[in-house]
C-alpha cells in the first residue's frame, strides 16, 4: 500500500498560513505598518487603491534591510525577534510574526524596495504567489517601500468573499487607528484612491486622540495615570455627558498592543454606575504597561485577546483609577448664597446652657375616629376595600370612568398586581358610569392592555410605535413624500474619518428622508434641515445614531440603507416607555399597529404583543 501522508508544497503551505494571517486588505496594512514600527520608523505612509483590492503601499523611513535580509524576510518562519523558545514570552515589540511577509506573498504580487543607511544602493525584489520573479539593485531612500498588488489574485474564492469597498476601507481605517493611537511619537498618513484621509504629526497621546476622532472629543476627556507594582495604567476616559448608545470609541492597549478585554471593560462601566443612562457607554482610551512575562498574547490568532496573570487585582486598580478620575471631575465646590427656606444650623457655644428637648402632641388625638374622605364619593356597600386599594397606591388611569363632577380623575399607571377590567369597574356603581367604557388601559406608562377573545392583550407601546413609524418612513421614501423642515439655528455635527466613509454612502438616502447636511470641511457638517414631525428630538444624537447604525449593518444596496436609516429614525422618534397616553392616543397606536404588515415584531425582531390567556388569568384566582 502506498504512503498516505505527504509533505505539502511550500506554495500550498504558505496559502494555508495566509488564511490565518491575511484575512482581508486590513490585515496586510496592519502587518506592514507594524513591521515599519519595529524597524524604528519615524514616519509611515499608507496608500490604498480600491480599499486594498487593487493595491496597498506602505512606506517607512526605518532602518531598512540588507539584500540578504530582504530575501530571507519572505521565507516561512523568518523573523528578527526569535532566537530561542523563551523569547516568545518576553517580546516587547509587535510579537512573533514570522509568517507575515511569506503569507502576503503567497496570495499577492509584491514589489519591495529597501535600503540601509550604511549602503549606497538598495534592493528591489519582486514576488508573485510565493515565487521570486526578480531581484536587482536600485536607488531608493533609507527604509522600506512595500507595494502589494492584486490581493488574492490566485485564490479567487477568497477574493469573492471580500465585502464592499466601503466596508473594507472601514476595516483598514480601524486597523490604522488602533496602531496610530499607540504611537503618537510617529507621523502617519493614510490615502485612499489619492485622497488624504489622515495626516498625523508626531505629538502626545491626547493630541493624537483628538486628531483621529475630532476636536470636540477633547473637552470630554478625563486623564488617568496610576502606577503600581503590578501595572501602570494611563490614558483617558470620557465624561458622563459624553456617553452615547452606539459605537463609542473604546480602546484598551497593553504594552503598545491593541486588545479586547470584556472583563476590564466591565470595570470601566462599573465606575460609571448611575452616572450615565442605561444602555449608553462612555469612550475610553486606556494604556496598560505590565511586565511581558505576566501576559500571554498568543491565546488568539489575531492576538487581540490577551490573558493577564493578575486580572482580578488589575481590575480593582482600574476601577479605582476611573472612579478617581470621574470624582475629580465632579468635585467642583459650589457657593450658594440663597439661604431662604434653608435650616438654621446654630454655631456651637460651649458657654451657653442646654435644655431638654420638648415633644409637642395632641392629647385628644384618636386614631380610630372616622373622618370624611374629601373629594371621594361614598363607596357602595361591599366596595370599601376597592376604594381603599385605589387610595393606597392602586392608581388606575381611567378617564371617563365616572361622570364629571362625581369623582376626581384617577392618576395614571397601575401598580403591580392591580388589574381591573371594564366589567368589574362597571359594577362599582352602575348609576355613575357612562354607557361606553374605554377599551384600553395603560400599565405603568409602558404597556397598553385590552381585552380580546382569548384573554388579555398586552402591547409594548414603545415597540409598537417603532413598527408604525418604521413602515411609515419606508412608505414615504418609496413615494418620495418626505418633507424637510429648515431649522432656525443650525447645529454642527462632527464625524471621524471612518464615520465619513459611511456618511458619504448614506447621505443621498438621508437627504431623501428630509435631512440637509452641508459640509463645513474637516469632518464637520451643519444640520440645516430635518424631517418634518421630529420636533423635540436631539438632532445631533439622531444623526450620529443613524450613521453608526449604517456602519454596524455594513449595507450597500439602497433598499438596505433605507431600512437601516428608517429603523434608526423610528427608534429615536417613537414615544418612550413611561409616557402617559390618553385613550385617544392608545386607540390610535392600536389601530395603526394592526394596519402594519407585521404586528407581532419590531423590524429588529423584538416582540410587540403578548397575550395572557383567559385560563391563565382564572388560575390566578384558584383557591
């Protein structure tokens, strides 16, 4: 029988390695930029064409490579950082990436020009699909110039699974941002199709954050700097008012490496407990310096998930540091000279005498004495307990329950466990109830309840309104009947570079919805018009939310963009939970909901309606 196990050809082995290292154009940018940083570069330029599909060029002014090193750099397991196994656990640079250049060369065509300062001529190498196609001396600046073209040209299946250019460019920008935030001392530029997206000068950490994400963020940053025997943590957290629902800028770095760490994220969020609305999060940019032997960076292929030796202790340090930063921000002494109505606190006088306190009481008070209840009708026989329940907190919103002048209007919202049907209410006093009782009740300002044949229907008013508005906005878009309303005082909204790439794609659809955004340059836009009917909404938060939603969905087709924007607008414009509704308003919501194409779920799949069956209600009263 012939042998089954065979050694893979280098070309196939390199393509397998490329599958782990090179997943998309952003992976190429990341690897080449980090190689430039390890080479001691003070300036790195990145140029991409067609979001990296056509070409990716990374130019650095680092120390460059000799002719021999340039050739060896494309071999598998080639690295300048590892000499023995123990070196894997004490790396302070970008880590063990011996597969990077070989993996890129396996799935692309590469031209490299590199020169060391000690040499007069550099080296020009050409590689295609792991095969060297040319090598010659050349004249070039000190450093390295990598040109990667036709990515995945020999693996069409991989190329087919690339996303749209907008999505892939956003991935490149994300990888770029994660690097430049760690190395503010290095100058960076990023160009896309000849257009400059970033031009970052050497500066400090705060200036780099502001240059990347916009000047408005500067006023929201609180500094953090704590040094312990376990770690050094420095950076910035956002003020509570900087919290937002979607895509806040949140970054952790350890030893100059970006990382994801849900456990440490919880420490930051815990520090803001009760300071920000539920569901919102603050931005943060936090840098950890720990001994290299106390972390393991190789537990995940992308090296973004990192294991710490003393996670619980560092968690406590981080929590205390964030709390201290927020506390310093809130600890502003206030002087209030308005003493009217304030308690008079006497100054202690040791020479003044003291007297025993006196208690004032009414000796004729009788707690069992019956007193008339003001503004309440006398309860019919057998219903005293029901009226008492209404007084003690069983507040029921029930306009038109009693004829005007007979009883004062009840307050809104039922307390937990209090459900009174129209049939029961009618029997309270048939002589003072109108012929037709209202068909709906509101519970805690959140749910609309109505009797149906099978039992009790409960409708989430906020979600129901989302479904109604969503279908209405889509209908207006399809019929081109959206009306824009000019704003009296335009507001300014600022977008980061990654936000702008999405905004450019969705701006035509936003204009059709009634938004008028005029560019002011530098990522700033003036909001000069909004859709009619959204008065009272925070327009800046709404526009940011719509762009963030479009970025999360990564849509490209017009219909999908319309659906994303309509859903975002509906969520912001829908009546909130806790808003008290009149009977007419409840009727309108129920009627409009049942005119929708889908009454059971919101566009994002959340349930709108629940039914409490009649037999389940009856079981509640089983003895």
